[in-house]
């Protein structure tokens, strides 16, 4: 809400809702959030990865790994950051389960011709980069 939408107390809930609907009507359409790296296009809104227009079918946790890496493409993502993105705080995880997800995701990205690779940085984390 802007200065032109000031409501003095007390106000009716119906008035607030009417003003919010008016704000929604005048808000510009937001373009879908996508990121492209190599042949891979990641749609953050639809939570979908495409390679050359084909949907890359991934289990939920592999998709979460890919999303975290794409959001930080070209930068190292710490292992702890990936674990929080994929598992949250309440999940009990095995020490190698993230490695297993990354390994399967690496294979799928390579086999699909994505033009990207997941590079492991020993003791730090992972980096998503284009194949050279």
C-alpha cells in the first residue's frame, strides 16, 4: 500500500479488502522467474527444469538440489546450505545422502545434454557451471 491508500482507524475490513483488490488490479504482471545456464532452463515458479524444451523429470530432492545450485550459479554453494535447502531442519539425514542426490543429478544432467556440470569442491560444497 502506498500513501494514497492510507486508512484511518477504525476502518471496516470490507474497505481494506476493496483497497487490496484495487491494488492487485493495478499491479503489473510479473514475468515468470527463470534462469538459463547452458541448455538448462529452470522455472522457479513452476519448479521445473527443461533441457532444449524437454522437461527433465527429477525426484523432489534432486530438484531442490538443482534449484539451490541454479539460484547461485557460478558461485560455490556450501554443503550446509544445500542440506538446509533440501532437507530442512527437522529431517534426519545420513552423512552421504546429499552426495547420492548430487551423484544421480550429475548423471542425469550429463545424459540429457544440459551443457552444465556440478563441480564438487572438496570440504566446501558444490558449484554449477557450464561445460567447457
